[in-house]
C-alpha cells in the first residue's frame, strides 16, 4: 500500500504526458507500468523473505525509507539544475 501512496503525486506528471499520446501508446504504457509494478512487488516480496534483509527492514525500515527519499529528492534537484536556477535568481 505504501508504494501506491507514494506514487499518487506522480499523477501531475503522467496525466499531461498521457494526454498527448495516442491511445495505442497509452495502452502499451499502462501495460508496461503494470508489468514493472508486478516485477517490483515480486522482487520486494522475495527479498523480504531473506532473514537478514527482513531483520534490517523491521528494525530500520522507517528511518531508512526517509533517508532514501531525502537522497532521491536531493538527486532530482541536482539533476534537474534546480539549485543552479535558484542561484541564477540572485
């Protein structure tokens, strides 16, 4: 459920992209997303069954998730040039 809730903000990105695509491309894109979601969830399930990984995530899962999301956010801001754009304002 956590994976689905984290993707809710992506609607703002996907709707404009999908709105400009032909119907066949939209169908293929949706099938591709469903496939990748199934693969991701399957891999997460099997990796979650490994005892050492299970113990790590039970103990550190919540703070680890927060740290990962912070680093992803920082990477996106650096990769898109956001910091440079802000510096150009001054």
